């Protein structure tokens, strides 16, 4: 599985290396190229897949898995556990540079 993406169509591959949840549904993301960006998650909360993240405790439990921001979430069925995730390139391209 590829865990990084090209930067500006170059051979340089970058990935998210740190993610920190902030107040008001912001993520502070550090990338392997040293850049940091703020990603406003509020607009995404209207998409059905992201609605559970309106729970601030769940939102604050963000982790990185292979360079992707993920939230572990159990949909109420003991046999099914799904993750909510957002691609690192989305965090980078739509993030606001620090």
C-alpha cells in the first residue's frame, strides 16, 4: 500500500508524519517535507461518512496510519468495525500553511 504522494509532480514523496486535533474541528498536520498545515474539518462534517466526528471526543482521537489520518469507530455491530479516514493529499492540498 502506498503511504505517500508526489509533491508538485516531482519525485519527492511526502506523507503526514504528525497530526494533532485542535479546537473547533481543526487539525494541525506535519508532513515529511517539514511543512505544517491547518486543515478545517468543519465543512467535511456534513458528509454522511464524517457525521460521527461531530462528537468532539471521537474527533480528538485522531491517529495516523500509514500517513493517513484515521478515527477508529464502531458502528454498533460487534462484528463490524470501520475506520473513518481522510487522505493525506486532501489534508495537504486543502490545508492552510502555517
